[in-house]
C-alpha cells in the first residue's frame, strides 16, 4: 500500500483496530486518572523509601521509563526499571517495588516480584489480573486494576498515569491528576493533525512513515526527557510496523557508536536516522546534535529531526510519543501487515512454556 489516504484499505489491513487504540490515548488517560485516584494508599507504609523499583517488561515497563525521565530532577529516591527475572540485590525493606504487568502473567515480572515479597519490600501492583492480580488480592497489596482488551503497548496511558498518580499521592511526584487531564485535552487537540483523515501532504505522522518505509530507522535522543521516548518509538516501529529499529542516546553514543558511521558503503541506502529534540536539551547535547547531524549527512544518510511540541514537560514528551505511535501504525499500512499481532513474541512464549 502506497496511499495512506485510502481509508478502505486501512480498515482492511487493521481488522483489530490498532488505529482506534492509538487514537484513543486521550480518553485512556482520562480513565487512567480515575484508576490511579481510586487506589487506597493510606498510612505511612510507603513513605520515606530509599529507592523505587518498577518491575515490568515491554509495554508494561515503558510507563516506568517515562516516570523515571520525568522525575529525575525532582525525586530524591532513585527509580530503577527491573526488566529481569532477578530483583536488584539492593532491594530491601526500604524499597518500594511496583509490579507492572498488563496481562498479570509476565514470567520475568512475577519472578522479580516474588523475590520482592520474600525480602519484605513495600509493594504495589498494576495489572488487569492474572497471577499478579491474584497475588495482590491474596496479600492485600494495593492494586491499580486496569481494563482488559488491549495490547500492552496500546495501554500506555494505563501503565503510566496510575503509576504517576500513586507516586503523587505518596509525595514522590509533583505531577497532580489535573495535569494529566490537561495532557489528555492537548493530545486530543492534535488528533486532526495526525489521524487518517488528514491527507499525507499535511500529516507529519504519515510523512515520517513514508520516509522510514523500506529502511532501518536509527533513533537518537538526548539523555533526559526524550530518552524513554526513543525507546518507545523503537518498540512501536518493531511491534506495529514489524520492522527492525535501533535507538541510542547522546552523549554516550558519541564515545563509541559514532565511529561506526565511517564504513557504511554496503548498506548506506538502507539507513535512516531520526534525531529527537526538545527545548530543554542540555546546550552541549544540542551542540553535539548539530555536529553529528552533519557528520552523518556527510556520509549521505538522511537525518530527520523530530521536535517536541507543547508548553509543559508532559505535553512535550507525549507529543513525540503520539507522533511516533501514529507513524508506526502508518508503517504497518505501508508494509501491508496487521499491526496488532506479535506472532514472534507469542511463539517465544509458547516455546518457553514447554521448558520447565
């Protein structure tokens, strides 16, 4: 499919309506605010923690990454994202451990959370149910009960907003519920710009998809507000668009990966670089971006810059996420693949289930 304005063909390729899930993020955020506010966190059990550990994988972990980025400048206790079977050794009774699994059956998360229970960590849960939901109910662990029926990557509002509101209620986040409601309004106002009804000539998400079609995207971001955005975009291109994508961040990759751009003759034509930029990028990082952009374009590889939009840090972060989510959907349309199924992941899980 080369015409992203063919609505009939889009509906044919997207029978499970991933488009609706992406376009529905503003309403999802509003529902997620209510979910977070309904979690009972009375008492002092969760106050004064030494660290916060969020256990999750894939779409259930990205909300933790976004929280880590947003709170890095305001939270005295470090946030660690545990994408592992093993809980960090430093986790103890002074740690707040949050189990995040949309299905409730993610084996890595369950293993790490089991260790957290044995170490008597302070515990919270976010899930639709499953084994993790059973554990929370049986042990009277406060739980943000999420709605079912979505792919985890399409439930970003549910994996992020209740987390942030729980942290706010406990005094660890300055972001109040009202700010997320404002975020929902902001994202809703952008839907006419990015949605299927907006022609390709004036639609930045469709234009980005067309630039990346048939290529391997390499995504570079700053180390602060946009680092988790790059991770999200890489994952969405892979899961929705069914394409390989890679991500790294300034300034770290300037000390190693940058050198690899010198000998690319054999595959130069297959590469595209996305550089994610924000108004709060460190001035030295911004300077690096300009220099690196020239170094890469001198190697005859196209570099596309994505600039955040909005007034608040939340708006700027999610303007990029929303743009990337829509672009990943349009890549699926160009690739003529249903964006919803993740057959390779399902096969892996089935094979692992046979190995006990």
